[in-house]
C-alpha cells in the first residue's frame, strides 16, 4: 500500500480554499500512485474553529465539503478530519471526527476520544468524547484511525483514565493513522516525537502521523509530520513551517532499519521560523500586505523589523523613528543603519513639539508636580498615536514590539508601546531576543552590533536604563520562566537560590499587571506557556500581589 501524507496550511472557515487544497492533493497523490491520502484534524474547517462550531450553518458547510471531497476519492481513498453532528439526545452536539472516504462516498467515521481541555485547548467545550472503537479495512490492511490526543495518554504521567489505542489494538490493526492539529512551541516537536515513538514501542505497528502547518492568529502549527515503522525506526520527517506532500510505500517503510537523521531545527531557529510564518500568515489571512512599526534603535524593534521584512518583503514594511529629547544620538544612528541595511522605507518624526504641547496643556492641572512616570508614558502614547494615525491613513497593520519579559512585569505603556495588531515578540523573553539577533546576524550582519551590545533602555528620561527599574534580564528571565512556564511558587524559587526580595517583587509585578495583558494584541505563541488564551488569570486577585 502507498500512503500519502498531505501537510496543508488551512484557513479557518474558508471552506472553498480548504476544499480546493484537499482535492488538489488527492489528485496529485492519485496521479503519483498513492492508494490512500491522509489529511489533518478538522481540515475542512481549519483549527481551531472555536465558537464557529456553535453555528448550524458552519457545520452544514463542513458536511457539504466532506461530501464533495468524497466524490474526488475514486481510485484512491482519503482520511480527513471534520466536525460531525452527534445524533444522540444526550451529550455535546458534535464529534471531532476522522472520515474515511473511498469509492466516491463516506465509508466510515471515527470520532476523537480524548478531548484536551488545558492550556490553549478547549475541545470539551464543543465535542462529545467517543466511546466506541472500530478499525476500517482497506487494501487488505486494518487501519486504526486516531485523532491527535488519542495517542498522547501514554507513559508515566497519564491525564486520562482510558487509552483509545489500547481499545483499537484489540481489533488487531495493521497500521496506526493519527491525524492531528498539534500547535507549535519550541519543545513540541521533541515531545511529539517521543510520544509517537512510545506508541510504536508499545504496539509494534507502523505509524503515519500528519499535522497542520501554518498560523491561525496567535497559534502556530509547525508541520513536521512523521512516519515510523513497526520497529521504531523514524523513516521520515516532513518539512517544518511549510506545506508538504509525500508518498510512502508501506513495504519499503517496514524494511528500513536505520532512522533518518533528526531534522528538528534548534530552539532559536524554530522560534525564528515560527515567528516569520506567524507574521506572514496573519497578514495573508486578514487580506493585508503592509506593516508599520516604531523603530527605536533598541533590540526589540530591530528584531521585529527583520522578521517582518523576511515575512512580508522590504517593500511592504515601513519604519518610523520617533526621537524625543531623551533619545540618544546612537539610537537614532543605529535605527537608520538598520533600516538602510534592510532597504526599507523609513521616516523620522520627532515628538518633542507634540510632547511640549501636551505638557503645556496639562500644566495647569498638574500644578507643580515633578516629572515622573506620567511624562514617560505620555511620550510612549504620543508615539502610539502617530503610528496608529499612519496605520489608519495608509492601511498598515501596526506590529507590536514588546517582549515577554516586559509584558510579564508590566514594563510598557498601555495605548502607547503596547499598541498593535499582532505582538511578534510577546512570547520571547529579552534574553531570547538577544539570541534571535545573534542568529539573524549569523547569515549577514544586518542588525548593528551597537544595538545588540548597548544596555537596554526605554529612553523616556535622561540616562534611563531598564536595570534602573528591573533586575538584570539574565536573572529576571530565569525567575519568570520558572514562575510562568514551570509554575514554581516563591518558596521554590527562593530555594533555587534566587534573592528573596527580587523574587517577591517580580511575582508581584507579574500578578498586578494582568490587567495590562488583557488589553494587548494577540501574541504569537512560541513557548509552552504564552500569555493569552493559554494562561487564564484573574485580574482582581490577592495571590502574591
């Protein structure tokens, strides 16, 4: 049997486009001699469709797509994910289903059993879990069809009471098929591979795994679909962050004795490539092409600018330099040098006059109170107003340049530098931003070295440095990582050797600035625990605040 894996970038709710991509892949695979083509979880609708699933019309269109796709399956079969209605009165209205299509019709439906309801997942909100198990026979082989999480309840840390593959194994299948929508973070490819290899080691069956690729607002899907033979040999690993279609001969796969070299990119390359894809898809799927951002001469705006140019092309990216009386000459010089290195259009719009106008207007009301955070925030908000005005006038999408360290402790100005349509670096700690800059400069010295080596500063008052208000990022980021990603409390952090005062101050800042993060743009997710839909915290709370 020849099995094709179709790794596709779906568009949520764009049924015509998704259907066209699927039928084109079926035709291509069929012409290349494939017997079966496998597509991802919820392929007809795109993943995650969220509350679109509550609309009858949306489900109707998914079902219509499946019927049309089935008609394309003559001389070749397909497995594809789509929501289906639950005919029973009891339980949720829908199943998350894998369809088996052949001979121009629907042959069987296989529902997802394990519905993740943690971090960014919310599947139990919509779907009824499966509790009946069956295989499907095709070309003399019994196929155990599973959907994403159905293969994850294995190993020492079990989240669910049952294991769907244990039940399917009783039916004596010959092949495991897993269709998935596995969102990216920089450790996910390694974790995913380990889980799939554990399944093969347990059941001694060849496994074909196909994943989504592409960005859906903040969620990134990295692809990396896999084929593993029954002896646990990793036969092939498909491309990361790009669409791919490959055909595998089952007999040849089973004869392979040596795993392919691991193609998983490094952590920083994964983050880089994921962010570039995230920017590109966000613009394409919204129907926009042009981006604008404030370029300060600092590391965050520099890295964001380079990523945007990679994603959209230099002709589609505009930088605005907005120096104030507190901006250093070298920051302006560094920003100009970067813009010219990239060959992009840029403007220099000084904000001193606008700032003085606001200062004059507010003086009667501020009386004789000294310069403080108010005036610092005022500068950031003037810049935000200017960028949003240009966005409105010329149809740009504003890229937010704040990093995860700043977002975590509230080191940013609402309605100022926290503005934007999408946050590019909001899930990247400051120390990782420096690593990204070094990675970018490995290919070509695009980012000026002074931008990388100078002490970080918001330049909102004379001789300001980030370290005046925050611990050094080398310390801060380690504390934040342990608290946010690893959920370690103050006692555990202090036991690790972190200074007690710094720990308590940092955690207090994280928790008291939740209200700011509720008002930020969507953040491209690259870590196991990003701010946004995957981290749900109350704004009004006393814990550690």
